[in-house]
C-alpha cells in the first residue's frame, strides 16, 4: 500500500488510528499493539500476499535467536547463525540471479534462472533485525515479548523504506503509557509533516520522474546539455521522492505518538561527501558505522586501514542499493571520494598550521565563499554519480557521462517541456498569454526548476521548521489548500524510488 494513494489516506490510515486509540482508551494496551501489528501486516500484504510469509518467517526465526541468546549459552554461535541466515535470505531474493547471470557469462554454462520475486522492504527489515541480534548478543537488549518485537519490525510507517530504527529508540515508546493517548498537538504536526511530504512526492518528484524516464529511455539522442538536464531532473526527483517518504513516515509516526528518527536532513547543502552521508539516509549510515565500519576496525588501526574500511563500507552500501554493477561502481565512486576527502582534511590541518594561512581561511567571507564552492562541487559530483546509479548498464552510464562532459548542445529539447505543463500551472501561463512570448513553452519547466532549487538550498527543512514555527491560521489554511491539491493530483499514483532498493 502506498502512502500516496486514496485507499491509504481515506481508508487504511483513519481505520488504523481509530482502532488503535479506541483500544488504548479502554486500557486494552495489548489489544492495541496486536491491532497495530495486524494493520501493518495488511499494509505489507497489500502489495503482494506472497511477501507476507517471508516477513513472518523472518520475524519468527529472529525472535527465536533473540530468546536463545538471552540464555547466555552459545551466544556467539547463535548470533553468527542468525546473521548468516538473514544475509542468506537477503542474498537469495536480491542477489542470487545477479550472481548466477555473471557466472553464466564467465563460464558459459547455460544456467536457467527461476523468477525470484523481490519482497518489498527486505533490505530494511533484514538490516533492522541484524542490528537487533547483534545488540542482543552484546547484552544491551532485555527480553522482549513476541508482540513487542513484531510491532518493532512491522510498524508500517518505516517497514517498506525505512528509517532503519533501533530497539533503544522504538521499544520504549511502544511501551510508554503516556503515548497511548491521542494528542492534538501531535496530530497537527503529524498532518502537517505528512501533507508537506506528500506534496514533495506528488507535486514535484513524480513530475520530474516523467522527464527522467523519457531522458534515460532516449539517451542516445540527447546532446550534452539535455543529458545534464536529465541527470539534474533525476537528482531532484530522488531528493523529493526520498525526502517526501521520510517526511510522511515521520508524520504518520507523530499521529501514533511515535517519534521516528530523522533520516534526511538537507543533504544537498553539504560541503563535502562526508557531510553528505551524515545527512542522506542517516539511519543507513548509522547502521553501517555501528555494524560494519567499527567491527572492521574503524579508525583504530592506522590511516591506511581506516581508508580501506571506509572504501569497503561504501562498496557494501552500493551493493545494498541494488544487484548490479552500476550500484557497485556508484558505491566505489562515493567510497573513493570519501577517502580523498579524509586525506584532504588531514593534509589541510597541517597546511593551516601556519598562522597566517589559518587567519586568512578563518575570515567569515572566505569561509562562506569556500563553503559555497564546496557545496556546488559536491552537488555536481552527486549529479554525475547518479547517472551511474540510474543507468541500466555501465555502457549506458559511460555514454551519458561522456556526453555530459562534451558540453555539446545549446537548447533544451521541447520533449522535456511537456512533462512540466501541469494543468494548474499551464492554465496560468495561458491566462496571462505568457505562452505567446519567446520561449513560452519553457516557462513551466523553469518554474519547477527554480522552485525546487530554492526549496533545497534556501529554505529550512521540516525538522528545522518544527523547532521554530508554531501553528497559525494562515499556515493551516495554506496546508489545507496544499492537501486538497495533492489529493486531486493522486490520479497518477507512483511508487517510491527506495521501494526498489
């Protein structure tokens, strides 16, 4: 079930809220949890019923491992078997065919491949449960009831595309009696965040997505300028798609009196790739830091080992996003730049040890100028890397990147403009006769680009605005209009990009 669908907004979400808080109102707390688990399973099964047995089996097996480890006998063996089983299931459903296809190409063995159905959200709920097993093995998790554990895994706002939550931030909230009562303030903030996230998805990401699909399908006829525009459109689509999902998930969490961790924090404002990954998919970065980077040795075993660990983590991150060479290369690009950035930071500290240089670089104007240049360069790198991420093959990625850097082309293809001529905006253009002016067909596209870039680089994100804004009549009216606009625009429902990862 999609957040941006009529059945979710007008049927599922109201039913889940009413049932959950009604049961809690009559002090039936276990019944409320059971009801929320049942609704979450319905939410998951709505996509494909066959997904459900995989999720249920995964929950049962991991819970049994949790109970066995709490007995403090054969803890390491149980944890190892549990983690291997999780990784094995993830490998089979997500990577088995990819590996077999490549082996077939190398050895020409003529393998036949079964159609393996990739369960939605398997990367997310598998990593979440691996983290739970590791923490249980460390002795930082108390015994949990099966109901609490099932709710921890299946809570529907974060089940399909994250955030990857940890036990210490979720389980206490599910058990807190104060969170069993409906809060008017949380309902307001929940609806506000949900509507703004929905607007990002429906009114921005999906529009850019149409242009992106056309551009990547017709990449052989694009010149350098239009190839760059295609990559820019995808960069904006991915931003508003993932940011919109994170906002909607947090908004729904608020409605249920549950605070999900912030997972997206204006990453395109980052001045380097290290800062970028502190802002983009924050909980995934946290998972890799805690459960991959630190166990590999982190930064405790010298510079060379640190750089190798960083690079390996990004390679794993790339493969996590999908089974394909493009994802691995994308991870290697980010890993390589992360290593170079760490080297630069170390070298810069030595360079700035000279007093005169340090004074110069500490000047406010110089710092702002250098940060602005760094933000632009980081953004351009991410645009280029997303060509590899989105392309169907390395050949296509190489062709498009070569095209981009050729700097050919002077005009934007008219085919792009049609995707941005949404009825509401195009009607205003026609009403004002702006379409009669030179370049009138491009005005709608220009509006989308300008508004998107202003929102990304010049405005506070929702997490920042939560702390500084207060409910008001004008804001509530604007929010209501935006909600109606989104609902009217839901006819072109599309899935979230991170559902594929």
